[in-house]
C-alpha cells in the first residue's frame, strides 16, 4: 500500500479508510453532496465513491498533467484544475463537474488553484511571478487578477473562510512558515499561528467554526512528501490549537479544501514509505 485515502470525524475522533492503493494519489476534495471524493493520480482526476465503489476517471480533455491543486465549485457544477500540458507551466482551468473540455481561467503563469469564494464568483490561487510566490484572486468569468500579497516571504495555499470575509494562507514572511489571513480586497493582513511548526494549507470548515492545518517539523521549510507530519485543529482565530494525530505524509495529504459539507469530517491521504 502506497496511498491510503481516509476520513476523520472531529466529533467522534474516529478515522475510517475509504480506499488503499499501490499508486500515488493525492489531495481529496469532498463532493458538495458528500457522496464521493475527488483525488488526483498520474496526472488525472478520479471520482472516488464513499460507498466502497472503485474510482472512476473524470474526463479532463487535453489536461492530462493535473497536479494536486483542484477543487469543486460551491454549487457543484464546476471543477477547477491546475495543469501544465498546454503551456509547460501550471495554469488553472475550469471544466464541468461531470468532465469535459477545460477552459483557461488564469492567463498569467504559473498559477496553482487553492480556493473558491463561497458565492462561487472568485478563485484564489498561488501565482509565481518572477521569483515571488504570492496570493492572487481572479473572477470565474475572467478578467484581471488581483494581487493580495507582495513578496513578503513565500505565500501559498489560500482558502476562503465560510463567510467569504477572509482568505487564509501560509506565509514565511516572519521566517518559519505560519498561517495568516487577509481580506479579499488585500486589507487587514493578520497572523493566525505562532507555532514551533512549519504550518501549511489552512482549510476553514464550512460551518465557520474550525481551521485545519498541516504542520511539519519547524526546521522543514517547503512542503515535501513522505515525512512525519501532524494535522492540527484550531479556532478560526488560531485559538485552542491541538494536534489531532500524526501521520506519514506531507505533500498530497491535504493540499486543497477537504472538509465534508457539514464540517464534521475531513478527508486526507496517509502514505507508506517507498519500498
């Protein structure tokens, strides 16, 4: 077993296995009805039923080098993907949730999708422009991208709060990677974590109560795979932080939004060492 796709319930504290495979799969998203997960593997996307069925490939057209930055729109009608077939660099595309032809959403490259505004109108993503990793947004219908951070360290992993009032992200602006948040207009940049860990990929729960974070050891700067990491749960302002559990993982474990629709469960991938 290389990858174990699992779901953890924050109410009961129980974890259940959905699917295990010898393949490398990553980044589960819950469907809006809670009936299936979307994961990526080998450059493709798959729909993974929660009733024990086998994964089914999603038609992504020419986009066959998808990475682990993907997600479902709030109304369930669209999927955002990040793929580099067309330009040789990651670009964000939108396609129907049942599969179909991708439509380019970000003309500036490279761009890596991470969040969708609750009203469905805006995408949040990490864009690399020159040597700078920053947080951007762009309307789903097209237009100019809006830059929210300005090279204050490395900025990555944006995800919207349930009410759309904040965009959470991780940033190394004070040295170690920590969690911050910013208003969608770029105002009120606020630090959320001040931990001994390297904190990545903040995901606010859809009920607005909790924030889930993946935490590396403090001396790990980037987000590599195949390390011992911990998943931490806290209030949305960073208070009452606690470690839920440790696992072997990192890159691919929960790069993108992974909460169940009711906010009681989240999906993640646990890995086994390469033999």
